C-alpha cells in the first residue's frame, strides 16, 4: 500500500521515536491503521532486542533525577555498546526518563529473573490457598499468572512508563534498541528517599 500520508508517518514517528522508514513500513503493513502499526513496531522492537541481547555493553551513561521536593530521586546506569550512542542526546534523555520513572514508581528489581527464590516461594505459599477448587492441571498456569501480577509493580521492565502508561519500561528499551541498532540495557539503579 503506497498511499500512506506523510503526516501519518510523521505522527507515528513522533509518538514512537522509531525511524521514518520503519514507521512507513509498519503503516503499510497495517494498511494505514496507526494502532496496528504501533503493535507491529513493538513486535519488531522485541525481535531486534532479542537479536542484539548477547552483544557486549561497553559504554553508557549514568543519569540522575531529583524530584522538585528534593526528598526523593534516583540514579540509573543505562548501558549500550558504543560511545557514539552513549553520547546521543536522545539516549541520555531515555536514561533521564527512566531515572524519573524509578523515582516515581520505586521498583525493587530490574527484571523478573532478579527476584530472589525465597521471596518467590513466600508469595507462592500465600497464593496456594487460592488454588483450592480449581482444576489441578490449571494450577501451574494460574500460579504463574498470579505471581506475574504480584511482582509486576516491583519489576522495572514490567512497569507501565509514568509518562506513557501504554508502554512499559521494557518497551521503551526495546524501541531504543531498534532505533539505535545496539544492545541497550538498564544495568543498575538506586533510589533515594527521605521519607
């Protein structure tokens, strides 16, 4: 489909931050439907992030955000492969936005894999009584769903981004991988609070 309007491509570019060519291709694939195009771009971002995930992270930035009350703030290390990307203003802005998000949402872990086994076991024990009366073959699936729901609020990459709840922090990082063509990851963070 070649009758995609330039303003539609630009609008999608502004909203997603993905390149104009990729936005155009996604709109063509979605037959002009912007919402479908966003889903397509998100899927492609995940694929690009998976392909690049094994590359070495040798550069990055440390970014801080202090809330205007001066009582809470965060520092985040956002890593990438090269200084070229690390010195990019949009990359630095992404790190700043993630630090702001951490300040607001107070995640405990970066990824689900970081949740300690003991904590996971405690939550499983608390959930087990809720499984009574459900088919045994569904217990594992139900348990996983309840665990995911329980930990969603404490895992940074799973949290909805405070500036755009339609995207998770994981989606933002995946989109950056697609945009910059490098492996990008939140390596560590610390949140400080007076309260």
